[in-house]
C-alpha cells in the first residue's frame, strides 16, 4: 500500500504527496520531500525539503535547506511558498493565486472576522523599532536589527483578507489600507510603518519566503500600489 504524507499537496492543492522509493513527491507540481535522517532518534517523523514545485523558488528552497519540520509545520510553511513570478503578481494586486490557510488556529481566529487567512507564521515576536522610510519592498535582503527593538509580545501571525492579526496577551490588528505608509520584508520577518506613528511595528519570526509573500500581498492591497 502506498504511503501518503498529505492527501492534498500543500504547494499546489492538487494531488497527494506520496512515497516513491525513498522520497515523498507530488506528481502534479514536483514537490519533493524526504524523511530526515539527521539525529534520527530526536527527529523521527520529521521531514526536509528536497525540491519545491514548478516555478522559480530560489529564495524558498535556499531558506528551507537544512531545516527539519514536523508534518504540521511543514504543511504551513509550504502553503506560504510562492514562486518569484507569483510574488510579482501579488505585489501588483493580483490575488487569484493565493491559497487560503485552513489550520484550526486560523479558522477559530478568523471566522469571527468573516475573513479568509492567506498566511500563517508560527512563533512570532512583535516589537517597536526604528521608523521605516522609503519604498515598499517584498524581497528580503537583510535581517531586522533586533537589538534596536522594544519587545511587546509574542504569538502566531496571520495575514487575512484585510488585516494582520496577532493574538497574544494583547490582540494586535493592523488594517491593510491607507494608514500603511511603508511595508518591508526582511529575512527574519516584516515591518509595517503606519502614518503618524513615530515607530514601526516589527514582526520577527518565520523564514524569508514567508516574509516575502506577506509583504507582497500587503503591497498589492494598498491603494497606491494599484494605480
């Protein structure tokens, strides 16, 4: 009997991801995974990414190299992986390629808002830091200077149809509209500058490709980006 890791591929939402020889593969998009053999007693039942699906995924594959994931966390991370071409689409305002997040956490939090969730990043810290100036950017090049931040709280970050949501001791909402003056992706998170605030809000956590897709989506939602 063929071993199936995911009934539906987290990357393309088409076929199953099943075992072929020693690798788990999606026949539709080419996603290829393998069971981790490193520190096997500690990492039993965990997986590594060998190859992402069709398209240019240079940043994503590089970011995932050497990382070991549980099936649940890998599913979330792969759902956040979009090709360079798709990121360009998102930043220009085309949201047709987005894959909604269907984890239990996302459903519970967002059903009250009556919105869909498009990105989920686990284990994020929120901080206030240096003001952002200049252009938007969704290609993460440098890291957030964490020593310059004043930490506020931590939790899981969700990007919904109309806002960023981070539930924690303090429920953080940032509406994606005219009040956002700058959004920028970093290799270890994203930062949002709101008009009339003398600080930027930094969300630190996740992999570079997760920062990229979140920033590209936000840029595409902003009124100025659509002109």
